[in-house]
C-alpha cells in the first residue's frame, strides 16, 4: 500500500523492474516518478550522515594548515577540504578569502574608507560585494560589519 491509501496494482509491476514507475496510478500524467519504497537506501543514509559538518570556530592550527594547503594546491577548495578533518570546500574558501588572504587590510579604518562605504551604499544599497570591490583591500564581510557597527547611525 502507498502512504495515500491506494493499493499497489500488482499487474503493472514487473519482477526485477526498477523502483520507479510512472504508470501505476490513474493520474500518472501529473506524476513523473513515484518511489515504491518509502525507506531510504542504507548506503544513502550513511553518505548523508557522513557529509554533515558541524559549525565551529577556526582554531589557529587549522588556519596554519589551511595556509600551507593553499600554498600547495592554490584555490582547489574541495581538494584542500579533503585534507581537513571537519571542513567542507565552501567553509575553507570563505574562511581563506574573508580571514586569511594576504591582500586583506587588517589595520584601522580610515575616514576615506568610511566615506566610500556611505557613498557606495547610497548608490548600490546593501550589495556588500559591490561595495567591497570599491573599497580596496576590504572584504564584503568587513564592509558590512563596519557599516552596521559604525556607519549606520550616520545615515539616520
């Protein structure tokens, strides 16, 4: 029986056929494929559980490892992530580009940078990536943080 209560028509199912059928219900034109088994395959459950990553802060040891791997492999983020225990490619890329890249300015903000953020915010709105392209050496995360912590009240 299906979960919606209709019996499975045995004449339409063939022994050895795949798990999908589009011709077993009266309204089969609207339904392209129907799973006959409500259970997930065990191997898919294992893969999905294995791929789940836990969000946590980056340790200094991870930063050092990431810098070494970037020197060795460049911007092959998935490959780099395969060497790191609990990080995926997206986490590796974002952390490197937003926190570790050598071209990021880490010194105090200048008045010119603040004025540029306000000018480009009025022009582009909250498109932090576009604004960051106009403020040299700052990431979109830095620009957004600077705006919300120090400059937003100047807009009012």
